[in-house]
C-alpha cells in the first residue's frame, strides 16, 4: 500500500467521523432543552410576602428553540403526583419559554407537606419536579429531599 492511499484513507475516516459528530451536534441544537430545579425560599415581593417557607419549581430554557410549558407537578416516590392547576407563578400558563429565559411556580411548604402526608407518605421524601410542554415532553429535576416532619413540628394537623 502506498503512503498516498494510507493518507487518503485516514482523511476519509476523519471526514466521516467529523460529519457524524456534526449531524449529532445539529440534532441536539434543534431539540428543546429545559432545566428544572426545586429549591426552598421566601417571597420578598407580592401578595404572599411573609416568613413562610415556600417551595419553588423553576424551569430554564437552555436550548435554542422556544418551548411552551403547560403543566407543572411534583412526582412522589409512590408515583402519585402533586399537580398545580392554577399555580402561583411569575408567568401565566401555558407559557412560551424563550431561549435563555426562565419561569417558576411556588407553593407554601406546609401545603406541600400536607399534600404529601395525605398521599400516604411522611418523613423525608424525594420529590421530582416536572414541567410538561404542549407536545407532552416532560422535563424533570434531580430528586429533592423534602422533610415533611419540619412543617408539622408544634402544629396540630
């Protein structure tokens, strides 16, 4: 085999690898990408301002195409769902989430704890936050450990 044939073969394999990589990269760019996070916090503005701990569920569009979000929920370990038909939020749903933008919903942590308890769970529970878009694609958070016992201390429930 001549050195020109070897070089030609190496260049052809490299070009094939590069074109496969480029096809995968372009495919990923054209898919919706939404990052979902759960966190605890306090409201510092709005009508529910106060000392109550709130559970926030946020969605950030890290992709390059808009995504229209239509539903938000928490998935419980027993596969039951806590759904928010009319959530407290900084936007109205359905909501078109543009690239580089975010939105969030929030609920009183005691209400979340009460709902979890009524579903048959108690103590430390792993919640998964989910946003769904109008094409029924679900975007999930990492599991978030929520301790229901913290919200029933010194309270009659």
